[in-house]
C-alpha cells in the first residue's frame, strides 16, 4: 500500500478498484477528491496505473494499493497538516509514502513525523523541489529518513528548475510525463512531483518481493 500525500486522488478507472480508504487532513473528513488540477491523480497513475489493458499508460507497480491522503487545501498547504497526514498514513497501514510536494522550512513537528514513519518501517520518497537552486533541496526530501528525487528530461539532463543538493538520492523522469487525470483521461505534467512517484513505484515493487 502506497500513501499518496497530496491534493487528493480521483477515482480514475486505471486504479479505482485498488484505492483504499483515505483521509482529508485539512477538512477532517474522508473526501479525497483531487483539489489541484489532478495533481495527486497524475502522481498516483505514475505509481500504479494498470498495465497491459490497452488504454492510457502503465504505471510502475500495476498491482499496488493506493491510499489517498489529502494534506493540501487546493494546491498549497501547511507542514503541520503534512505531518498529521504522515502519522495517519503510518497508523493506517501504509508501506510506502510518496510526497510530491515541497516546503521550505522543515519544522520540527514535520521532521518528527517523518522519523515516526521511518521507525515504523515505512519507506518515504519525496520530490527534491522545483526551486532551480543549488543546495536547496526542500522538505521533506531533505530529511535523512526520506529518499529525495530530482528531475531529468528525455535526454537524461537535469530539468532546469529541479532543486539540487547533496541530499538528492536519485533522479527520474520529470518533463512532459504522461499520466492519469480526472477519472478517465490522461495528460502531461512537469516537475519533480512527477519524478518522485517513479521511484515510489520501484520501491513498491521491491517491497512486494521482500
């Protein structure tokens, strides 16, 4: 089970039958409808869209269960809400957490939540950020318990706005990535938000074997 901490995840036909119960942290309810131009839905498709079905795309881990955890209000949010989302996902059975989001501060409560998930055996993967700057990996990617993923294009060159720094562990596709939007459509999005779920999907495949 991979928790997608994001703007929500729509019930897209590629993975709707593999979505498990989620939580909306800011609204304190179970409405996990995507609130930010299908951002979380796009992320979820990269991780786990069904393969070999003749439509759309194939995600990295076709059989993964997707746990939507809304930590944003629209397209923005607070580190404290993300921290609560980490705890909720960990306590409700997530094996892997994907963070396709970035925060600049990295508060202690946020770090403590990542440490809590790590102590429970949850593997965490996060976008390095889209700041363009060197030595500027964003939170939670820069936390030591989290795998940080930068962005490359189709020539394996760093995308211009991908945050750089010593904390980066991997780079993956993050330019003109095609994935799920809405409930039955597909589209292109850019950024380290798209890079992180590629690695999260690989982690899910590994976790399924060990």
